[in-house]
């Protein structure tokens, strides 16, 4: 199955992979009895992985190919958009580089959200940028057949993301594009073209229909349950938002890092990088106020997204949900590429391209060293899901199902073993817990026979009714009746 797909497979991606497999198995994108935790996950790499899975019957290969398609679409979109914004060739190339750089690997991190495994935020970020491209096409020339085709795709994606993720993408990314498209056109000598009003109307209609369809199907997503900060939470949310901006680029970590280590130098360079893009945003806002132009589309998206996230409650647990910043950060990176080159022309004159290459030569190897170290450490860590299946095979256990020590292990294990159910058993409450999976999976009456009970090393089940089977890879294994701990049996 390979280093890149199993060793680095995170829990969120495992849920998405499982979702696609069950959509194919039931021949329905709305799976009966399914519990959707945050989104329906259709506006992800699943959009491409599902048809590819029908063709290949290989789930991991399907997502690999889907990720490749995503990267190609990213490059095409950024190149097309920057050309429409009249970037130089150097600025277009730098925009692609800045967006594609692996600032962070891991669950909910930059690279995973946009280009790797589930690409859960790729389309959410692409849609506003695609709309900018189309509005510029409407303004600058008579639309071509290619523009009409892209317009139809854009309308479909707007509908899809409203259906899958609720109002979130419209509020954070689409609305500021619509608003500035009208303002920018009104500032010009001509009244907004009928094509623009038609396109805006279609976008709004697609959003409304997506939300109504979600309601009709009984789908409730986290994006449609956004709440404003209270007086008690505002200051904490604002502070965490700032911290989250630096964490998104891995410029600060959850642990203390020595400055003169590779990780420390990597973090410091990226810290300066984040300061720089904040400075470019301030420059962009000043430019928006004094002399707005087409590039201001990018700043408007970034600024509006920041305002929304500042106003809304977006903390979860101890840290800020910094992936929410991606809708605004990617446009800001594209704007920063052009602004950076403009600054280099002033500072370095004709040698500005040499200065750009030197700056990239400093950033890219440092990120590569740390990210390769991350991947190696991930590969070295035992995967609980694979360890369980290996233990079952080596001990030739005759079992009907497996209770895992956490939900993530169950989510991964289901991908590679379809012969038996895997579910997390909370020993404290006796409840079966599962996310983004069948609701019936949490019903104890659906589980019967002999189950393998998996505990973390040295964890004592405090019962003599389980039969000890052994230990392996930091896990302890017992067998016993499926209803020994569960409620409602």
C-alpha cells in the first residue's frame, strides 16, 4: 500500500476514503443511515476519486490520481488567473510556487487540506478564485466558449459546496467576490454588463438551491451552524486567530523548539515569511482604498475572510482551527508574489530575479528537510490499525469484530479490512462511538459474538471475563463477548 498512503494516512482522510468506498458500494452519494459529522465531503478530492474508484476498484490509487488532478487544476487556475490579472510571467510562476510549497504536512495542515489525501479545502479555496477569473473575463472581453464552459462548472461547484458544506464558502469566499465585482464595475465608466448580473444571479440561485437541497435531504453541516463570538470569547478568539495564522505556515509549533536546530531555523524563516505576507496585506488594503484595481479582488477575499473569522467563534479545543484561514490566505499568497517582485524591482533593480531565486533557495530546502523528517517519523510510528490486523492474522483469531481504543484506529482499520466491523468502545460510558459512518454501527444490538478488545499498552480492562491474547506494537489484546461492556445489550 505504500509509504505515502498508509504511513501518513490521517484520521480525517481515512473517514473520507471510507465515505467514497461506501458511496460506491451503495451507488448513492447520500448514504442511507450515514452520520455526517462536519460536511458531506463532496467538495473534496472525492469529486474525482469516486468515479476513478468505479473505474479502478482501487481506493488508494483513486485518491492518488485525484490528488494529481487537484495539483494540475491548481496550477492551471493560478496561471490563468494571474494572466488575467496581468501578472508578469515571473510573478505567475512565483504565485504557483508560493501556493504549492509544503508549509505543513499532517491532519488539517496546509498541504493535506489543499493537495494531499482528502484535499478537503481545495475546492472551497478554488471556487472564489475561479469566480474572480470569470468576472474578469466578463469585464475585459466578450466571453468565449471556454468561459461559458468554466461558468457552468463554477455554478455546479457553487451548488455542490452549498449542498456539502452549507453556507460557509459563500459567506467567507464567494460573497466578497460578488460584492467587489459590482463595486469594481460601478467604478468604471460603464454600467455593469447584463452578463455580470446574470452570472451573479446564477451564483446566488445555485447557493440557495444547494442549501435547500441539503435541508430537504436532512443534511446538517457544521458550516451552516456558524455562531458569532460573545463578549467573553471575542478576545480569546482574536488572539488564537493571530496564533493560527503563524501555525498554518508551521512558523510556530505546539512545543518549544531550539532556534539553532533545523526545525528552529525552518520556523524562524517562515515566521519572517508570515510577517512579510501580513505586510503585503496591509499594502494591499492601502492600495484598495487609494487605487483599487483588479488585483484588489485578492485582497478583498483575504480581508473579508479575516473579518468573518474574527467575528465568528472558530476555536475548537486548545488551538485555533487555522485551516479556516485558507480561503483568504491563498489569494493573499498570490497577491504577495506580485507585490514581492514589485518590491524586489525597487530594491534590486535588474537583479530582482536573482534575489527572488536566492530567497526561494533559502526557504525550499529548509521546508524540505523538516517535511522529510516528518514523513520519516510518521513512517516509523506503528499504525494501530495495521498492527491490529497483523495480530489477528499472526494469531489466527476467530472473531466477529473489533473494539478499538479510539475512533481514529477504527476509521483506518475499516479501509483495509472489510471482513468485520471496527468500532470505538468507550469503556467509561459503555457507548460505541463513530464519526462519519453508519449510525447503526453505534447500536450495541448490531454487534454480537466474540470481539477482539484492543487496549493501549498496560491499560487494565479490570475484568476477568476477557481472555488475554498478547501484546504487540504498544497495544494489548483480549477477546470476549461483544456485549461485555456496552450499554443497551
